[in-house]
C-alpha cells in the first residue's frame, strides 16, 4: 500500500520493540547499553494499548503526546496524553519498558507523535525531549 508508513519493529510475536540507539544485543536475549551511552536515549515506536475511543476520535496524525507515568491500584503504566491531559492509550508490552519507566521516574520527559490512526488503533513514534 503506497503512502503507508512502515509497521513497528516486532519481536516475539506481536510485541512492539523500543528501539534504543547506543544499545546492542549482547547475546543474552535483551538489549544492553553500550559503554558510554545514555540508557534514557530511547526511541519509542509502537501501537498504543488500551486506547480510549472517545479521546482517539479527537486526535489527528502529527499530534504530539506526552508520555507520563500513571498509577492505578499500585500498578504503574506509561500513558500517552494529549496537550489537555486526556489519556489516549498506554505503552505496555514494550521491550525496554522497565528502563523507560525508570527514566520517567527520574524526570526524563518523552514526547511521541501520532504517525497512524485507524479505528481503535493509534501508532506513535518519539523520544526524549532535550
């Protein structure tokens, strides 16, 4: 299909992968930081999970969303919110999610941009804010 953006990298079935520059696969099954790299230099590219249909109807391709930690029942998640704070969906089944959450807790700010929208689906791509 011409004009469609490429699908996210997929590893282990349908789990989108967090691409992290400065990381290499050390043979142990996960990404390991290269010496001297910043573990918070994470590039996020994924379909959002638990997408809110009411909010999805109000957003557009190209819109920026802020990634924030949200805790419910003591369980933290990385939620993508619009400029007015409305939650669009969450980043959940991502390789590197633990590191992303650690960076968010340490005050690193991440923004993602909506790259694709379909009924019930929102694809985003982004990284930390300098």
